[in-house]
């Protein structure tokens, strides 16, 4: 067993032993090494790592490691190799950065037992967890946070820019130059599986060879695990979006400031300019959700099917269409307390959902849109479920959307909510991750009984569901 591999294991397992054997214990397994770590296959300088604090930053005078480094930030047995950790500025854990040029000029904080071969983590810019980036060029020039036990093979996560979850990108070239904003845990574990992908990738997805290479959009949990299955896929879903760079006017009344802020940088709790339900322009629209939807084609900052308030008839909202410069960019949705948000150009934009289902993408009456917006705003505000990370299976959630749109509108307009409540209960049970489900259960203590206050239907119908049920 190579020393570097032993270090990788010790990053994930605790160590105990005697002169004759060493036991590596982890949460779900243990490994016994029959030979003593002092056997002839392990050099004396490497044995010291297992038995105490190995000297850090050893190396040749000609190629000194740790040049320009505050060694108080370097853990035991780390930065061992020519120019290893040279000019690195982050904290480096135990037994990390062991190859030539490993962690050179890295600004990231690096966990224990990580960055174990030549050029690994060189120039890395964001935090790297324990037991990650184990082979040559892995995590080189990466700029997104990398979880524990990830990016273990050659060039895995090299030049990757987004957040990568635990136990992901474990094969040769997996996540190479990936631009995905978020790759969830246990994903992208086939050769070149997420190479150059820009898609948001769910839990346990894209685990076949080149399974999601070059993919865009959104890939749900437990999807695309066959070789080449979703390569170059442009995921087309029900969400309508705006370019990440679309500007909105943020108003801070407390400090008396006004600034233009890009959509991708808006935060929950910001107040922006918009239009209220009476079609009056206001400057106190509270942002309750900002969520990325992956990449999409926009025309003048909007996807063609995104709804905006009609410039000719303000009693309807209409699809934006293909007016404006065409670009393929990262896209977002924003939901605020106002039914309409006003961008920096003056365009009046909706939180687009249900238009394709209810009107086949055609004009939607203002009165109907107000009800749809009211449902979404109340659900997000009350539950705290704010973005796509709440979904266990996004594809299934999209398939349920037509029934939810139709029954939800009926509930809001007529108070006939039995079907809507049942569909919401099924949706929450099957499509939300555990933490999101707990939030919904806490917010709606009579979930499932449309007639009672504390159900989603009672809130959506403003109490009509209770009155209807008693008739």
C-alpha cells in the first residue's frame, strides 16, 4: 500500500494499534493491517506520521516547501514535497499537501489527509474537506467548496468552480472543469461523468461514465446513472427564469440607500422595487426566495416563456417572447411579497409558474396571477422552504405541477380544497427532503385536513375551505 493511500485512509478512519497490527476504525467499517507500520515497506520518515507529529515542511534546499508560509497554520506531517504549499495562505490540516507543488499558492483551507499527489490543490481557492483530492492534478485551480472524501482520482475537480458535496467526483476526470453551482453528495462518480457540466446535480446522480458530461439545467436526485445517459442534456423543465445578471433596485430605508443589485446577488430579506396588487409601484417588496435554475436561453435577460406584465394591457401577464439579445446563461427566479418586481430597465416581471399549465403559455388574467402568486408567497413565507435544494426528486415534482396548479386555483377561488390538500400532502411526502418536510409540518400543524385552520388549504383559501366543509 502506497504511503499516500494509507494517509487517505487515515483521514477517514481513526487509528489504533500495536507493534504487530494497526486497526483503522470508521463509522461503518474497520480495516486491520496485518503488518506493523514499521515494516520494511514503509520508510522511517513515513512511520512517524502514524506514531506522532511528523516534521512538517521537509524538503530539499533547492525546492523548499512552505516558502512564504506561516507554518503555524500547517498541520503535522504536511507540505512534504518540492515547492509543496509554496505561498499558500490557508490553514492546512494533518498529513496534507504531500506531492511536488501540492497546494502551491492555494488560498483555501484544507482538511486532514487531502491533496496527496503532485499538483493536487495547486491554486485552490475554496475550502477542501478531509480525505479529498488524492491524485495528481485533483482540485487544481478549483474555486468551489469541496466536501469530505471527494475528488479522489487524477484531474477530478480540476478547474471546478461550484460547490461539491461529500463523496462526489471519485473517478478519473470526474467534475473536470465542472461549472455547476452545486453538485450534491455521492454524485458524478463515473469517469468524466460531470466534465464541463453546468447543471445543478442532485444527490446520487450522474454516476455513469460521461453520464452528465456537458449537461445544463437541473438534474434531480437519483437520476442519470447510466453511461452517457444525460451527456450534453439541456434539461427543459417548467420553471421560467431570468438571467443571473438582471439588475433590480434594492432599497434600504433604514440607511437611506438605493443600489442596483444583480439578481444572483439578491438575498432573502432584501427589499426591492415592484408593483403591488393594486398595480401601484412601491419600493418595499420583501424578497423571500432567490433560486438558481441552472442554465437557459434568454432573450434580453428573460426566457421566452417567462411572464411579464403586458405593456399594452395591464390586466394580463404575457410571455416575454424572443425580443432581445439571445444568450445561454445561468438563470434564476425571485419571489417577493409583491406580485410584480421591476427590473432596472423598468420591465415588470412575475414569479412565473402555472402559466403553461393553465393557459398553454398564453395570456393570464391579472386576477388569476394574483391568486397564483399569493399561494406561492404564503407557502414559502410560512414554511421557509425557499429553493430547489428542498426537492428529493425534481423531475417528479415537475410532473405533479399541473395538478397542483389546477386544484390550487380552484381552492383559492371557490374554497373547494379537498383535492388540493391531498395533492399537497402527497407532494410533500414524496418529493421534499427530510429537512424541508419538517419545516412544512411545523408550519402547518393540520396538514392534510383542508377544513381546519393550520392546513395549507385554509391559508390559501383565506378560510373558505373551512366554511365549505361545514356546509
